[in-house]
């Protein structure tokens, strides 16, 4: 269950970043948007910076995963890359 709440928080962070921008995100507004007590959000993230860093880390992993799938499905691109290495 804790993992699901962490995911919910990160999804909300993404929404709030798009809507309000980095400067306007607070631990308080993320917690309230997730229907969590403000103190509860600190069980998941120690600061706004950590929360946003984890969000972008997960986004980066998603991008890398998509690139990897694309490369694996396109042998020409993979051969070109391997030749360059």
C-alpha cells in the first residue's frame, strides 16, 4: 500500500509541475492534492527537492525504457549504434 501512495504522490507531482511550475509546488499542496495529511507526505519524501528529483528520475527511466524497446525492435538502428561504439 505504501508503494501505491508513493506512486500517487509522484503522479500528482507531474500534474502540478505541468499546471503550476516548479516554484509553485509545495509539500503542502502536493499532500492536499493527494488527500494526505501534510505530515504524512514526509514519510515518503524528506523535501520538495527530493520529491521532484524522484519524479524526474522515474520519468528518465521511462524514457530510457522506451528508447531501449525502440532500438530492440529496429535492428538497423541497433547495428548503426554498435558500429559507432
